[in-house]
C-alpha cells in the first residue's frame, strides 16, 4: 500500500480498495434495488468519516429514484469519472453487472501493479542532494584553506579536480542567500505537486493533468463503445455521458468534436482518427475488426493494448527518472570523495 493510499484509507476517504469493494457490491446487487439499499446502509454503519457519509448519500439518492450514474455524479468523488461514465453508458444495456466487475478488477490490478508516480523517491533524492551541497559548502569554508596550507607547506600543488570542486562549493557558499529562496520554493512546489498528483490518482484514477491529454481517456471510451456495440445501443448518447463526467479541458473538447463527427455520419474509427484520438494504425485495426463482424472485440482489445502501452511508458519514465536522480547524487558524492582524498594520496606519493 502506497503512502498516499494508506493516508486516504485511515482518513476514511475514497481510495482504490474501497472503490473496488463498492463496485463489487454494486455488481452483486445490480437490478435488485432493495438489496442494494440494504447493502449500502449496512456498509455505511460499519464505516465512518467521509466514506460513510458518501455511502449514505448514495443510498438516499437511489431511494429517491435517481439512477446509479446520476447519483454518483451528484456525489462527485465517490468513484473515478471514467467509471461513472462507463456506468452511465451501460445502465440500459443489460450488462451493468459485468461492467462493474470489470472496473473493480481493473482497479485491483492497478493497485497490485503499483501504477503510481516516483515523486516520493525523486523528492527524497533531491532533498538528499540539497543537504549534501549545504554540508559540502560548509566544509569547503574550512577545508579549502587548510588543504592549501598543508600542500603548499610540502611543496605539492592541489590537483585540478580538487580546485574545481572547492571553487564550485565556494561559489555556492558565497551566494547562498540568492539560492535559498529558489531552492525552497522549488522544493515546496515539487512536494505540493507530487502530493496532489498522487492524491488525484488514488481518488479519481487519473493524473492531475489528465484533462489536458485527450488520448488518456481513449481506452475507457473504447470499452464504453464496446459495451454499446454489443448491446446494440446508439453511440452518441454514450459519448455525451462520458463528456459530462470528464473535467473541462482539451479532452472534453475533443470528445465534443467526436460527437459532431458521429452526427455527420462518420464511422467510429474514422471519427476517432479525425478527432485526433486514435492513430491511423489503430483506426485501421478497428476497421478490420468491424469488417470481420467483431467490432466490440476489436474495441476491447485495442483499449487493453493502449492501456498497457501507457503503463509501460509510465514505468519506463519512473525507472529513467529514478536512475537519473540516483546517478546525479552518486556522482556528486563521488566527486566530493575524490576531490578530498586525491590531495592526500598525492602528498603521500610525493613524500615517499
């Protein structure tokens, strides 16, 4: 369990484990209103805090006649927006239970795969490097003169690497007043950003900047299309339901363009490609699946592949960033060690 998920769990806030449990509960009671209300009220009695209040609100809204998707939209952050959109698109398709189970399994799989950001590691490495620079600069104020006196007393010159290191630390020490505020500000901003992004991922199931990336929502949209195609439902209302759940931004603008293209009679692959949501190769794959008579299968397969590619790229970025930070701090420490000990080695060699 990540630090953020543990924090949300103990504060009784929405997080993937609770959300997956709720989805499985809704899947088991789909189509049986009385049983669902009993389950929600029972679950609300054994929990407390914000999660308990949200479950009670959900039970009240369902009891007053609201649909499940409408009730979830009114509550807000009970479930991620793409899951609420999938529920809204599948309520009238007869396959709501399977959609809920699929989304619950996907949440659990994301938890076990650890699909998070490497912000904690990066901030730790940055803090470690900053503390090292401060310590090295303070030591430089005392060591540089001592080294120079000792070596000059024995007629030994300081190595170039030692001079370069002491010169750099001297600049840092002399101008620390101009570096403190930017460093503190950057550290505070980075801490806030990584914390907010981690919280957003745990509650809403997407990064903080997802509304700026239209293709981020394509896998969920393709699954909604797959469900609608299998049930023989019109696609435009499904896209409209998805737009209503997404935050305002470039992603929702692209989906509005997609609705216009579909209204003009465009087929799904061509409309998605024209809206900039699919590449030409992916659109050709959907067209081939439609020609073969399995458009729903093709959409689901493409959604899984796109999501796996996104997770693979995220893991690759985390590895590169973590490796880069670790290498930078290690090289800095190595430079300090070499700059400190090479003069002593050179002095011993000269004396011998």
